């Protein structure tokens, strides 16, 4: 059993590592003129088309109540999450967004303890989570003592983190009743459907000359196929096997991966503060994942 769970821990680390690279890919696409809403739409639309190849052809859940929960998952883990996070990036500092979005595991833990009696808060879990969050702060703010508070932007980011926490709880509920691939396909469908109103303000105007550029197409396919289709399926499996609390703690590794990728791809410098923060993240996640402490 421990070996089996160790396998799912590795999958969680791999999935979060890939998600840590999405910041770089998104930055490249924005540089070519794509809006955050367009990126999300193309990303989930391609993923939805791709998942039909491996998904059972069932159209709806067994009950309309379950269909509602799957729609809620598509909104909370898809359109609402990305819309609030990307809108916040245009209002407040990127460092604020990067830090506040990593409160998602803490919020997930709180909600799981409230809604699921099987989840227990050990000293190691609480201490490890707080240590990892402190490490995220060191990595993201990079030793800067200047903290600019933007109430609207920061609240939008917290809303994104909260929506992801609720998404995690919904997935745990649904994986007990339906195959993971079917759930993920429904998440993509409702994610695409509920982002469409955003294009009433900024109409979608596809530019094939830009979309078919090798660098744009490759980054879109990375986001759609690897970071969405494959990673959402894997993450939903991890949530089912490890539980929402233990799985969500791996999200703290996200800024660590982004930091390393930024150094290698964008030639950004890693400071002493960032290295200390990285150490705190790794130690915090390790402590939080230890059982029975």
C-alpha cells in the first residue's frame, strides 16, 4: 500500500512540476498578442477535443445533481479560476498573485476538515503547510520589503485560490461515482462553455498567422495536451488516491519549479532569499506529507 501511495506522490510532484512551467508558456503566448481568456479557451477546447479519443462516450452523469456538481467543477477549476487569476495579474503585482494563489492548499485543508471527517489535521501537516507557505513568500517576494496591496486584485486572487479549493472537494466527491477521464472531460466542457461570456466584452478574433507560428502552436499544445488533458486526469487520480489535503500540499512546489524554469529559460537570477525559500518549501512539503506525526 505504501509503495502504491509512493507512486501517486511521484505523480503529484510530476503534475505540479508541469504546471509550474505553464507560467513560462503563458508568458510567451501573451508576448505574441494572445489574451489570457483566449489562451484559456484554446487550451481547454483542444484538451476537450483530445480527451474524446480516450473518454467513454457517455454524455451525462447518472443524476442531474451530479451533472450540476460537474458543471460547478468546470467553473471553479476552469473558467472562474483562470479568469480571476488572470484578471488579478492585470490589477495587482505578479508577486502578490503568485503568493496568494499558493494559499489554495491551506484553504483546501480548512474546507476538507470542515466537510470530511476522514481528514485529520496533524501537527506535521499544519507546521509543514505553514513552513511551505513561508517558503513560497521568500521565493515570490525575493527579499523585497516593499509590499503593495491592491484590494481588488488581491481579493480576486484569493477568490481564485478558494475556487480551486472547492474544485478539489468536488473532484473528490465525484471520483467515488464516475471514471476520472469522464469527470475531466466534463470539467473541460463546462470550463469552455462558461468562459464564452467573457468574449462579449472582448470578442474572440483568431489570427491564424499568429496561431500557426511554430512557437505559438507548440506552447498552446503544451498547455492543452500536457498541462491540461494529461495533468488534469493525473491530478484528479491523485486527489482520489491521496485525499484532497495531502495532494494539495504539493501545489506549494509550483513557484519552486517556476523559479528554476525562469532561471534556465528566461535567464532570471536566483537570489539567496529564493534559495532559502526553496529549502523551506521542500522541508514543509516533506513534513506535511509524513503520516502519523
